[in-house]
C-alpha cells in the first residue's frame, strides 16, 4: 500500500466512526451540496476527520471514497481556498470531485458578491434582490445532480460560488437581512434566472431555452441598464468572413453541410415582445435550415467571446455590399433580473422587493424557516 493509500484507509476508518454526523435526513430545507472541484486527479485539503486535523493533506485517486472533513476555526480549505461547512471527496468515473456541504445562508454569502460584483452602500437593495434570486435558484435546483451526489456546480453552469475569500461585509448584510426569503409562483419556488444586462428589455424564457415561458419569465421593459458597458455593442465582418464563420459553426449546432453546399442567404424572425431573434432560416443551394433562437449565440459566437457565445441574441444583422454589421444589445441570456438594471434601481431608491417584482412578474416573496 502506498503512503497515500494507507492514510486514506485510516481516514475512512475514522469516518465510519463519525458516520457523517452533519448530514441531516431532511437536507432539503437546510443544507446544500456544491461541487467546487470537478474531475481532478488530486486535491489538497485542510480539515478535521475524526479527532485529527489534516493540514493541506494531499488526496489522490488511490484512497477509499467518499471521504469527509469538518471545519476547524469555522473553515475547511481546498487547494488554499477557505470554505464554510464540511467537505465530501468523491470518486466519480475515476476522477476526484470535492463537494462543499453547507447551510444555504453560508453558501449565499459566497455567491452574491461573485454574481453581482462590488456594490456601494446605496446599492445594498440590489444585493438583497440578488440574494433572494440566488437563494430561490438554489432551492429550486436541489437534487438536480443527485446521481452525482451534489446539487449545484460552483460555476456559471449554476451560480458562481467562491467561498469565504469572496465574501464582503455589505453582501453578507444583504444575505442576513433577507434570510430564508424565496420567490414563489403558485406555491413553487420560481426558476429565478438572472443576467448581466438586458439592453432595454428582458427576454422571454423561450428566447434562451426550448420550452414555453413561465408567466413570471416573460419580457419586461427595463430602463435602468443604459449605463452598462454592454447596453449596446457592434461587430463588423466582411461578407466572406461572416458566411465562412457561420459555415464553420454550424456543426456546433448539429448541422453538417454537404460538400458543395453553399449558403445563399438567411432570414430572421423576431419575438415581438422581447425583440430577440425567434428563428434564423438559412438557405443553401440544396436545402433550408431552421435554427431556433437558443442556438443563435452559439452560431454567431467567436472564440474571443465569453464562453465562445455571442454576447446576446438581441441582435440586428445588417447586410451591406461588402460587409455585415451586427448591432447587439445586452450581455447574457436576458431572462429574469437584469443585474445592471437592479443596481441602478437601487441607486434610484427602489427597494429589493420592488426590484424583484419588476423582473419576476406575479411572484411573491415567502420566508422559509
Ligand atoms: Zn436591463
């Protein structure tokens, strides 16, 4: 047995004595499991297992899993980053996954500042709106990756969570002053989508994802994000580059053009409420392809764009004789709360309830215990 293997076996023996005391049978109301390291070969962890404190202990794939670590002085550490709560290290498909198990409110303290950025005292109400939206999102997504043993990724795939180093006094205050508050629609926590900048009006849910839009995720006018650097933007390409680019990106949305198949033209239909692209109909010399709205950002995105996606699908494409001008608005999927809008609403004296009810129409805040 390698030294690491021996140590890991010792850890498991201690864990069995401990029997995971922190995992409640009724976890849904109290704890959330967040994947903070995904598919790695090794990880360094500081935390308590049994009666022993392990300091920057290297874990490799050779151990027995899952392993559990509790906090010392209120924190556990993963690769030098401090987190509240406990850790669970699992082996999934031959790689290590580190899951932070902690209460909802502690989790939110590590989410809100990452998601809304730095705020001033005047913008506290926007941070409170963000706290309620993020709490609602987390509540609605508990159990979504149950087969992998966690609830949420710590990235934009769900919500960005960076633990204790990310926390700020003002955003902690926003979380504490809204503790337990969740947005409901018809007795269910809502799908609380939010984004950076809507560009003047938010999107319908169906502009960004397949499926129908819930009533509370329909487009509303937003007059508050005009100061965002993403409010309006523009891209220009030569015609050849534009069509060459589309041709290259079609395989990302599972359309493969045949040899000799050339793009002739395209036509765009729009969602009248949100002004987003509803459908792009691409004509070639051999066929016609209908590309739905939620594929547009992938189709037009370039390697330099965040995530390889066009900043938004609130775009107008102007074909000129030798160039193509794409005029766009906003940044992100555009659905739900506009974060730049929320910050400006707070600047203008609106409270967090007013902000949330503006972007999520027909919802109500409930306080969960
Ligand atoms: Zn906006």
